[in-house]
C-alpha cells in the first residue's frame, strides 16, 4: 500500500441522513476528499479498457474482420456478394459470434455477484480487478493469433467472449473501488469522470485506427489479416499502460468481512439470502428495486449503441466514412456530457439526472422515428442528442447504486448490478426484432428501444432516492 493510501479506509463516522441504509460505504470517508491522484488513477481504468468495447467489439475487429469473407472457405468467398450460399455462410459467422456473446452473458450472470461477494469478504477487490484486467489483456493479445482462416474463427469468438466475461468481472471491482475514493458529496462527479474518460479514450483509440486505415495501413501488408491483428495488439498495449495507475494509487474500498468467507458453492446460498434480505429490509429495499429498474433502462441504453449503426446504415443510408465520423462525434459528445453531468448529479441527486436523461432520450428517439423521411439531418441531430444523455444516465446509475450500497458489500452489490443487467439484456433486442418482424421495416426497431427506455423510466419513478447530504 502506498503512502497516499493511508487515509483510504477512515474510521467510520456518523451515519449520514440518507434514509437508505444504516451505513453505506460512501459514509465511511465522511467529508474527506480523496487525493486527485487516486481519483484520476481510478478514472483511467475506464480509459484503458474502453478500446476493447469500441474498437474490438463494436466498430473494427468483429465488424470488419472476424465476421467477413476473410473467415469463409475460399470457394464460398469467391462467390458473388449476393449469392445465397455466401449470404448464408456470412450469417453463420454472425450467429457464431452471437452464440459466443450469449455464452459470455450467461457466464457473467452466474459468476459476477458471487465473485464480487467473495472479493468483499476477503477485502481483495484490487486482486480481482487485477485478475479480470490481466485476463482481458491476455484475450486481446491472443487475437494476434487469429489469422483469416475458417479454422481459427472459433478461436476469435472464444477470445472475444472470454474478454467480455473478464472485462465485466474487472468492472465489478472497479465500480466497488469507487466507494473507497468518493463520499456522498463527490460520488456523482467521480463516477461521471470515469464514464467520460472511457468514452473519450474509446474515441481517441478509434481515431487512431481510422487514421491507420485512411493511410492504407501505413504500408503494412494486409496479408493474413495483419492490420487487424496489430490493432488488437495495440488495444492490449493501451490497456496495459493506462491500467497501471489504478493498481499503484487506488486503495481497497474496505478491509474485508472475514465472517462472510465461505466455500465457493456456499457463496450462492449466501447470495440468495442476501438478495432476499435486500427486499425484506425497509432500509435496503430501495437497492433491490433500483437493481430491477436499472436493469431495464440500462438494456435500453445498450440498445442505442448496439443498433445505432444499423439504424444509420439501413434507415438513413450512412456509408462507412460518415458512420465512422458519427461514431467519433457520438462518443466525444457522450464523454463530455457525462463529465459535466457528474457535477449536477452531486447537486440534484442521481435519480433526477437519470429520469431527465431517460425522458430526453424517449423524446429524441420518437423524433427520429416520426421524422425518418426528413433525411440524414434527423439522425445527426436526434442521434447525437440520444448519445449526449446515454453517458450521464450510465454514470448516475452507478453513483445511485453507490449511495445505497451497504458498507462491506460493494463487490456483491455491483456484481448483482452486472447480473441483473445481463438478465434483462434480451429486452431491447427482443423488442427491436419483434417490431421489425411485424412491420417489415427496420425503422420500427427504434420504437422497440424507446419502449424499453420508457419502461425503465416508469420503474424508476417510485424508487426511493437517498436524501441530499
């Protein structure tokens, strides 16, 4: 533990006037503010790991490499692009990646809360953060070996899916460590800073990749998928460099709870009892209901990014370069708005920020749907408005949960946060698919996402928020 960590676990002070739980982890710091070095080191972890999501999962590695003709048998890849056999084979690549994502989601559903609970009991959140981050980096390094041959497709899927699992496990513990450096007056600002750093880091990484592409890979041969494999290595190196500060400078959020150290499978029994206890206790019931509501609206937020590129391309006719520019603008706006909204979170409370953001997104989404015939300007305006509110809603959601998390249960509660999100991850995609199938028009999928956001808004309304400190 470094010298700056000596004030990391202060003596518990008086219980804040929260009305949420008797003692939440944030209250243990009292009014003491963490050193800037700790805050920025914590926020840099989001910056470090975001390229895995932005560059590898969303825009570049999977979309432009792993699910393309590069991994089709040579005879099928030689067919015309509109040939039914080739189309079917390409769909098989997409469904294979989807299968890997589904398995990853189930693994997170099963593992995240229990591993978080065990990290709490041992007071070893930083250890599990290191394990998750290190394994995520190893998965990105492993993508170097995914050369463009059909036999290596499943290796690529396995590495990306495993990276998603390890990244989520690491994120649970990063979220838990927020409680060790924030207090009730600063948690919104710090949470927003982390989300904002993530978006901006992802933008910068994406810009570097696009420049790499625009200049014809700077002379690097595209044989054997070399540019994409180099990009994966670059994301891994990026994560190594920028994740170091959190391990050097940020303390554990608690000293542990030895009385809760049990065997691995017994942890599931303890977890069920704890969830039941969250619901039964009037003091912790807001945490239970917030986990439910946030699972719904966070799936709607995820749907915006998951299907935004499809809406831009199929509904509004965006081409590659225009879509890339929009992606950069969207993430940049999301990053800046999230950092700014974090300060409003501490002033007005996270629930108000979330409700305002969700309401604004519902209105913007409806505008995009009903004005679809007005051209691309509608998506540029409406889409960027949507992105401007996604980040603030995500950051405020994290700070809301931090404000109602009982001391010593940080990893467990944020593990449940990850799990409930996965449990509801079918809603936006299901509504999207159903409305498109019923109408035969991709534009109606927009309504599916809006309905999920609206449902999350309604579920959050009656949740009791922590009183202002």
